[in-house]
C-alpha cells in the first residue's frame, strides 16, 4: 500500500546477511537487560531503502494479523541506520512523554518496544538505507 509506505525491500548477498545477523545477535544480551525482557527468537534481518519521498506512516510493529501470525510475537523492534548524508527520513517515536525524532546516523542502532507507535518521516533528498529486525 503506497499510501501507508513507500520503501523498497532489498535483497543482499548471503555473506552480507550473515554478517548483519551476527551483529544483531551480538546485541541480544544488552537489549534483553535494557528492556528487562527475555528475548527468544528473532524474525530475521530485512533491508529497506527509502528514496526521495519515501516514508512509512504511523504504525506499530506488533499486532494480530491473520496474514502474518508472527507479528503478534514481536517484542522489540530494531532499526540499524546504514548511512547518512540524506535529508529527512527521521524515525519518529510517539510515546507518553511526547514525540521523539531519531535522526539517522550511519551505524546507529535504535531499539524500542514493538507496540510503540512510530513512523519514518519522508525522505526529502538522497537515499535512506536501514536494517530492520524484531526479537520475539
């Protein structure tokens, strides 16, 4: 649905995927401690590219969807910013304390509860590349 999201899913080589999977897995203990939650499986890394005008309207990553039963198992969302040098494209989190924009910086990992309402604000110029994953 291009009214909800304008982004491309990118396929990567197996060695790149293995490297990213290992990097995310290496953060399991720290994320588990920070969120005080035992984390079990992961959904698996996905690679997203947002070009100029790309966005993702406000949504939650955890939900009950008959077409995607594992969405209900999601506990912690992980976003890794692969690049910077573009404008726009902030990760906006909506919470009880207000709205917080996370400005993408290459190499930054952002993690939050999968029930947190969030969005990707439109990319104005350039390309925003990210890795996304979810711990169950």
